[in-house]
């Protein structure tokens, strides 16, 4: 992923999803990694590592993973 203006994230209970948008707001890429969040925060760390870095991009985050037993 490159040449993106901002990211959208969904931290779910079973998967971490990332969407990348260009400056016009058009969706340019989507990726997803397994994230068994109910097993612990280390699962989120592993999912983030799987997706790879996209530093310094503004992000919007939604979370449905708070419904798991971790919290």
C-alpha cells in the first residue's frame, strides 16, 4: 500500500480490517488479518504486524471487538 491519504480500521473480535483511501476519498485497498481478540491483546499486536506499517497516515477507527470477553 502506498500513495494513500488516510486509513479506516475495524478492530473486530475475530479480524482486524484496514481500508486505504486516496485524497479524493476513493477506496484504493483493503486488507484483513486474523485477530482472535478474546485470547488477549497480543493477538492485536500480531495482526498489526501481519498487515505491515503505514506510518504517518490519519486514521479513523471503529471497534466491535469490545464485545469479546477480554474487556
